C-alpha cells in the first residue's frame, strides 16, 4: 500500500510535511494529525498575507466606525496555536529559541521530542 501524502498543501504546509515525514517514522494516525497541522500553517500564511494587504496596519474600522484589531490577526494567531498543539500531540514541536543548544537541531521547522513510553 502506498504511503499517504496530501497533494494540495501550500508551501509552508508542504515544507512541514516533507521535513516531518523525511525525518521521522510516523503512524497513519500521526500523519492525519500532521496533515491538520500543515493545513493550519497554510491558513496562518493566508491570513498574514491578508493582514499585509492592510498596509502594515493591524487595525480596521469596526461596524460603528471605531478602530478594532483586524479579525485576520486573531484567526492567524489561533491557526498557529492549533498547529503547535497538533505537532506537540504527536511528539513534534517547533524548536524554541531559548532551548539548550547542546542538542543539535535536526530540522529547521520541527524536531522530535521525548514521548512518554518510548
């Protein structure tokens, strides 16, 4: 049986997918979660592109004419948080900048973390 690979990911999602599946042996269940994380990364990219179209302002006029935070900003933050949670749930996480540098970083996007029972 051929290994599953989504064929419609955006650039960021595809990069995360490629690095994760090249670097680690994932179960089919983990791949389903990874795919969701990749789609969340792509969604965040789309939302940040829309924010960039606002000309550098993160504020838009609300329904009553008042200035409010661009709704895309909250959605982009949410997509990123969901992506990080999904990656962490399968033992993959984005490297932290404060992390001990004595452990070599095996990937620019993700690294495997210790999973209980393994």
